[in-house]
C-alpha cells in the first residue's frame, strides 16, 4: 500500500498545480473586468483627431483664399469633358428603304455604339463623338405625318463597349414628300449643356395605298375604260363629220356656180371677159390684137346683116 501511495503522489501534485493555475487566471479576469476603463485616454485621442481635421480644413481654405490651388472652373470642366470624348458610331434606318405607304406604320431605329460598326443593307452609319450622355431627337415634317417616340431621349454611351438604341414609329395619312431630321447630342453629365451636336437630314416620299383588285374593281376599271373610249370615238366622229360637211358645202357651191353660168349662156348673156393679171404682161399684149380682130369681125357681121 505504501508503494502505491508513493507512485500516485506525482499525479496528485500535478493536478493540484493545474487547479491553482486555473484559479489564478479566473481571479485575474475578474480583476480586469472590475478595473476602470481609461476614459480620459479615449477622450484625449478623439479631441486630437477633431483638432487635426479642423486644422487641415482651415489650411486648405487659407490656400484657396491666398490665390494658391483653386478648384477647376466651369470652363475647365467643360474642356476636360470634351477631351474625354472619343469616336463612336450612330447607325440608323436608311430613309430610302422606309417605303412609306399611306395607312401603314413603319419603324425608324437608331443605335449609338462606342466603337465603329458596319451598317447593314437597310442602314446608314455615321461617326460621332461619344463618351458622355447621348440624346437623340427625331422630327418629321410634312402633311399628315406623325412620329411617335418609343424610347427615352437620353442614354449613356460612356465606354467603347456601350450600345444604346432608340426607336420611333412613323404614320403617314396622305401621300407626298416627308422630311426627316435626326439630331445626335452629347451632354455634359446630367445637365443641358451641349458638348457636341450633329444633325442628319433626309427626305422620302409617301406612296398611295394600293387598291385591292377584285371583281368589283375590275368592273369599275372596265366601265371607266369603256367610257373614255366612247368619248374618244365621239370626238373623232365629230371631227370627221365636220370635215365631211365642209367638203359637201364646197362641192355644192361649185356645182351651183357652174349651173348659173350655163343658164346665162343659154339666155344669150355675154360672159364677162377675164381681165389679165399684171403678172402676165406678155399675154395681155398678145391679147390686144386678138380683141381688135374680134371687134372687126363683129363689125363685118353687122354690116352684112344690114
């Protein structure tokens, strides 16, 4: 038994040492929790930080007041914003490919990208400065034409990878010519200050609505053709009748003149000799002896009868 007690004494001592150490640590924790906080030290640190901040702000104000480093002016900000612009692309629907027809709607689209983009078969591309807030305005001028916006006016195109799209709907109620005006504007931040602006104009024609071809339409067209044909034939017939009447009148007048001359010859009325024209002097000179001979013959005949 004594040997066993001797062998177990080292284990009991170690256990007592561990218990004493745990009791000491617990006592130290209680003392630390019960000890007063260094409020004076904390207050001193906060006051020091506030004093440093106020001194720094006063130093900056003194520098600006003495003509030292000044904040950038409004003009400098504008120039800096313009320098930050870079070349992009505005791609819009080709006006000649709209094919506007009365009573039908067409869509006009615009896309602004931060890099160059090739236009499609029915599009037109124009380089424009980007890198700011971009606004697109679209106006239609013409009779009975309206353009309705389907998207917001301003959108951001700040980087080379940005793309923004605008869309309008065009309605035409009468045929004629229509003017289209597209304005691309780059604004300074969220203000109305313009950094860059580019107008793009074009003109298109509005065609009449196609007529639906049915039995009724074919009948109407046939009736119109027959009416126009009858009118043309009537005009031609009237002209021919007038020519024929003129020819008959001329022929009847000549026939009546010949008949009167024959009746006068039978009644013994001498015909009036035709006077010679002044353009034929030779015939007039030769005709004088013939007239004299005729006069002598008439005198001889009267003498013989006597």
